[in-house]
């Protein structure tokens, strides 16, 4: 790849150079110029805080408790899984700040120019499913809030087995997501910079509210493990650990899509190390406390 190496060790494509075959290069695939690799440690940490705080993440710990673990075993499993998945994420992410390339281009080193289309398409299919799940949950959230404001909102006529108002909320949430994505990765960075503190403050406020409402954190914290730490625990622990690893395993492949904007290796290493395992562990604890308190209040 014609270009130069900056003093920081970051490689840059020569100005004005394009591959001979335009099928293999476009604005999304070309290496990010060094002057646009500006994401800091805070940017990566904020990105992970925003991504980790979602409804499926909220359900992880309670799902493990339902399998027989106590809250300490559940939080330990989630924390360990995220530390494990962090390792390949940092290694794969190394190519981002160094070369400024996304995952589909990095995959060409292993699969070739045409062969790299296969892992890129597989990853895109998984991303579509994940995006759809998150968008549907976001739409349900808007639907529920509006249902509290407008009495007949939830009782509207059905289309495809769901109220048409729910489909409207789904479309609205989808449009909000697309409005951010359409503006590019820098808009996403700015959005996460502002969203991350609000997410943390909102989560703590929810914790305080439920603690005051319940007069504590409820019975779930006192519930003993149905598995113990012996022979009954390990057959549940290892599949659960794999499931928790799988939660973010796909991003351990395509994390260069984000790290290519990194100001350097230190930014992506520290940002991800501070953002992923700590946030997932914190929200696992938070979900246990809030779920337990809610159980005490609402039954």
C-alpha cells in the first residue's frame, strides 16, 4: 500500500492513491487519514458505556439468577466473560489506529480481496439482527411511554398482530437511529460523548429511586445459590460463560470499524479496557439491585 509511516507508527495511504479496481475501494473502505484519527480514551469509553447499557444487557444477570446462580455468581460470570472477550478485541482493534482500516479490509489479509466478502456479509447479517432487536426494544419503550400519556394508544387497531401505534413507534426509533448514523462516525462520537454521562446518571438515579421505594434492595440479594460452588455449578457456569462471551464476540471481529478513528493504540486500549468490562459489570450489578428492589415493590 503506497503511503508513509507517521512518527507515532501509524500508516497512511499516499495522498491521491486509489486501487486500480474501484470495486475494492470506496469512501467507507479507504484508510482513514491520520488527521481524522482523533478518537481519545474518553471517546472509546463513552462508546462502550452507550453500547453496553441496553435492555438485553439488563437481562443478562437476572437470566443467570434464573438458572440457579446467586447474584454474586451471576456478576462474576459476566465480569469474567467480558475480560475474556476484551483480549481479542484489543488485538484485532490494533489494526485500526495503525492502518486506519475497517474490518472488511482487514479481513482481506486472511481471505483475499474477494474472499473477504464472505465474513463481511456474515458479520453484516448478524449486525442486522442485532440492530433489529435493539430497534424493536427501543420502539416498545416509546410505545410504553406514550401509552401512559395517551389512554387509547395501546388499544389501537392491529397490523400484523401488533397495534399500528407500536409499528409507528418502531419506525420513529428507527428514524432517530438513522439520523445519527447518516451523519457519520464523527456524529456518533459526539452523540456518545454526551449520552454516556446521562446514561450513568440515569442508571444511578434509577437505583436510588428503587432503593428508596423498596426500603432496600429486596429479597433477591439474600437469595442463596441453588447450585453452590460444587459439582452442580460448573455444568451451568461454562455454558453461561460462553453465552456471555458471545454477547460481544462479534465486535471482537469488526472492532476496527471503530478503532480506525483512534488517535493511537493507547486510546483504544485504555478506552476499551475502561469501557467494556467495567460498564458491563456495573450494569450487571445495577440490574440485579433494581430487579430485586422492583420485586419487593411490585411483587
